[in-house]
């Protein structure tokens, strides 16, 4: 009876600390990986003077590499490097250019981009007590640099990406994803690989603002990544 009375006098705060320590130890055993890297493949499409309405018109193949630093269950910093191709043709479109001029173009381009991602659900295949999910939609934005080849007019410019995607943890450390991104350029010469004769670099010769009458390109990518680099502590949903 004396022994039982001693245990009754143990403060509840100590009991809470012990329980939290046990939970923390269990979480430490199943640590998350901080980084992931892999490849992506898909299609790229141009939008500009030769295509102002169709998101999927004139698609071309694209492929590249992807790297993520998973800050926690909700936030990640992503970098990508990929090669793509865009093409356009002014035939059979509603735009009427000066002197009824017509042109077509093709460009190969490279992109280096940096994005901040937000997961709508806490993304993990562990830590069920934190209501984590193996699948989540996400949004992202950032800045990027685009370099495109040309016959005698190379394009180099900054772009503003805005995208949405879905990622799925197929198994421990293996992730599958799909994402759609629009890339807003701040120049109008992406669709003008040649400076000779008629081209689509400001074809109407009118002054435009920073965002108006500039070119775009869209990408649709499927990705597969592998996680590595055990983090020191447990992820949080903050």
C-alpha cells in the first residue's frame, strides 16, 4: 500500500514528459528524408502572336532533371533543369499581321528554374498521428532563366512560372508526380529565332508594357524522384 501511495504522488507533468519522449523516440526511428532528386519528361507548348488561345497547340517533347529540398510536410524548395522545344505557325489563325505576312518557327530551349512549393496536405507515408497523406495536390511559383537557340537571334530572358501538380509516394523514398506550369516571359522575341524578313518580335510595332504582349510557354511533366539524406530531427507540419 505504501508503494502504491508513492506512485500516486508522481506529478502528472512527469508522466506527460515520459509519454512525449516515447512518441519522439518512435518518430526518430522513422525519420523523413530531406532531399529528393530524379527525372521528368513531358511536353512543352508555345503561346504568343502565333497562338493566343490554345494551351496544347503544337506540343513538343521535353525532358530534364528535378531536385527538391523538403523543408517540412507542407513546404519544399524545388530546382529544375530541362530541355524543350516550341514551334508556331501563323497559318489558320485569327490574327492578321501587317501586309498579311506569314511565318513559322521552331526553337529548342533550356530552362533553369527555382520554385517554392506548398502541399495542400501534409505529405508523408509515415507519422500517421499527424494525419499525413501519401498523396497531395500542390502549387508552386518562383523565377527562372530561359535560353533558346535561333538561326541568328538567340533568346535569353527571365520568366515567371506558376504551376499546379499532384505528387504520390508510391513507396518509401519513391515519389511520382505530374505538374502543369505556365511560364510568363518578359520579352516578345521568344517566337522569333531569325531577325531576317518578317518575324513575331513585336510584329505590330506598338509599345507594350511589362506584362502585355509578351510570350509564354507551357509545360506538362511527369516526374519520378528518389529521396535521400536523413534529416536530423522529425518533420513538422508548421
